[in-house]
């Protein structure tokens, strides 16, 4: 195995007794006190995540907006400085290279946050396919930024107590440049992946290390605790959020993954992959669905989904939902069987788990 | 971690207690720690004949599934129904939370099991 990379907070995780695992080339905490407890702390109070392994790509210049409008699936032209937007990064076959978040930092300045596992692939993709290269520049800033997520109903109080500007009035998917936990030049964004209110904060990596303990100290009275990648995954899954490598990949169209809301096929000039996505709309036979279970058996990634004994798809992610208290799974199944209320069965190593397609597993109140 | 001297151990991290030709089987403290919070036990069917090394049942945590093997050949005589709605009991008391019992058919196989010291050395605890 090659040497695993360490985030600026690595020593803090080890000191806290976290179980460390290799993830996308990084040595990351998978859990601290236990997945269920951490998961429920985020649902009921607030949790702190180290997401420094995520990648960042900077796009700057007079044609940066036009370039991203071509490369990304959402309507990037709508972004004002201080706004963030969820996007698909699609290939010529209409599959997904990645899902990313685009932050408009200034009039001609964008930061694109990408999955850790796709960092090199995405930068290579941008390098090869970003248009208007004479009028915009591309920089891999993945090493320049540490990132923490403060998620949960009390996340706003914790973040407000650490930031030198008022973040309480910040709307969802809005961000500010601020001094955070004593570190100048941070991006404090009201975004997240957990299904809760909260913030994600980009911190210059060279000055990031003391930030971790400072957040835990200030967040203590609000019940903050560190959260590992295990609960990050169960939280996103319970919230119905897709994950690259599971629900989406280079073969799966964003429409199959129910990402039509970020797939603006009609935006002027289209985008890379839009024609292929439109053409596939009729021919793709499967679509993502949320499958909820009453029983105890847990459907897992890769298991076969059955309807009346016939194989109709596969599980893309599955877990016990620690907060909802029953197993949940995202499944890619024949379109006609993705409708709400459809009963579907999963073959769990020879035993049947009976589920039903639902709109969502969890919505925060 | 605790590995009682009175028990025998397998390379799959089961503990085994033998009384009057009946083996009682559970998973070790090390196994439950590796798995994390257990949420489901798929209990074996009573009456099933198993060979040493067969997968008999499964224990499942939020993020992982582990198969539980038969350490010895025999017939499954009992499954711990108390675990059906309380898998977490294994985390709380791994040696008090047996999973199933086997009537042993081949006592010679007992020599394949490890004592506590050998098991500790194997897992490095």
C-alpha cells in the first residue's frame, strides 16, 4: 500500500481514539464512539466532520462562468458571488464523471468542490474539456484547503460563535468569506450532505490544525462531538443523498439518479453530455428509488432487487437507518417499479427482505 | 480485552464452550469490537446438520456483516431467540450472549480449537 495522506486534523482523530481506515488514499476516521450515537448526535444536536480529503478546483478569469456553464449540468449562469450550487459533471455518453459543488467566490472566481475519490480524475477532466482556456485558468487547490462540516440543528449556533460575521441570516447554499476560529480567509458555507441544517467551512490548510479543537471547545455547550465517515455515510443515505461510486458513476445518467433538478438540458448552448442525456431519457430502463423496510434484514450494496421473484435491479447503498430505526436502501430498478408504494424484495444472502418504495426516509422538521 | 481461560476460540473469532458433548458458540469481544454496534442476528435453523467450517448464521452491524462459522461438526440444537430483538446484547456481554448450540458428532475436532493465550497471540491483543 502506498503511504496514506493525512489531513491537518489527523493527530486529533488518533488522540480521540477514532478507528482509522484508508479512504480514497487518506487515513480517515470511520468512527469515534460508534456510528449510531454519532449519527443521532447530528440529527438531534450537532456534529463535527473532517472532510479535508475532498478536492477543490479553482477556475478564474473573464470566461470562467461560461466555461463552467459548459462543463457542469446546472445553470451556473444563475450563480451570484456568495452562492453555491450542486452540479453534475457529465461525460459525452451522459454518464457522470462526478457530482460537485460550485462556489462563486467573486465575479470571475469559482471554487469547485469534488469527491476525494475523483480528485485526480476530475482535474484531468477539467484540464481536457474546460473551454475558453485563453480566458480562464485552472488550478488544483486540493492541497491548499482543509475542510470541516458542522452539521445538525445546533450547527448554526456553533458556527456563529466561531465566525466574525453574522452567519445566522445566511440562506441555504449561501456563503461568506470570513475569519473562522481565528483563521482569516475561510469560506463559510451553509451547505451539507447530512440532511440537516449546517455549514461546511473551507480553511486554508497551512493554518487549519488548531481549528479542530477550537470548534469542539466552542461547540461543547451545544453538544458537539466528532463524527466519522461511517455516520457521514448513514446520514447521507437516510437523507436520500447520492454518492459517487454507488448511485452515480460514469455509466449512470443524472436523470436515472433522480438528479433532474440539477440537469438543465434546456440551458442555452446545452452542456457537455446534455445531448446524450436527452437521448438516453427514453432508452435507459432503470431509475433510482428509495426502498424502506419494516423488518430487520439489511439490504446492502450489490444485492439483487426482486419483484414477484424476478430480478428487476440492484441495491446501490443500504444500511440500517440509525435515526429512523429501520433498514433503508437506494436501489436502481426498472423505471415502472420505481413508483412510490411499489413493493419490492431484496435477496439478502438467500433470505428475503420485503420493502416498499417511499418518497423519502427522513426529512428534517 | 477479556478472553476467558475457560473458553476455546476459533480463527473466525468465535468462542466455544463445551459441556457434555454440546458446544455453545458466540463471537469474541474482539469480534464485536471490530464489527461495532450489532443491529441484527440472522439465527440458524434448529435441526440443521453442519460440518466444521460451514457458515451457520450471520451477525450484522450498521456498516458490516460477519458470518458465524461452525467450529465443529454436529447438529444445531438451539438458537438464542433472545438475540432476535436484542443483537446489541452481544456488544454488551459477548460471552454471556451465546448465539447457537451444536450437539457435537466428532470429539476429535476439539483439538483444532485455540486456548485463550493462543487466540490472544493470533489477534495481537
